[in-house]
C-alpha cells in the first residue's frame, strides 16, 4: 500500500479535501472541515477514526492497528502495508463517521457516497 492509494481512496469520497496544515508533508483529509484521515510525514501509516475506544482497542489488540499519536483514543494508525481492502474499508468508515457528525445542511450539500 502506498500513499498514492490512500490519496486515491480519500479523493474519491464526496466533498473530501486535502491539505497539509502542519507543513512537512502530512496528507490531511477532511470532509466539511473535519479530519477523517491523516498520513504522517515520517511513518508509513494512516490515522483513521473508529466507532469508539472499544473498537480502536480491539483493532490494536488484533494486530492490524496501533495507537494513533496526537489523536483521541478512538483513532488508530494503520501501516500502509495493511491489506488494501482493509485499509480502504477503514478510511471509508472513518469518512462515514465524520460525515455523519456534520450539520444536516452541510451533509445535504455533499454528493451521496
């Protein structure tokens, strides 16, 4: 898995916007101004939101994920060599969780998934 595949997965989601808010080569993906995925500049991993702390801890215990530094405990970091289908699923799930928290008016302005 490469940063390009993460980029392609994120950019295909309705209303997804890329930025590098901290400089230094971070890929920060947002929908409605809220982050749903971040690829760091140093380590080869992507941070995504999970449904909650319990799910994050389960993913960490099961092995495909690790604690995402600087994020709430409901976020995990997945190495870029995670199987493509799992990584894409987690990115889309994170996007869906964040999109669902947006105001109804903002959600309505986005294309359907």
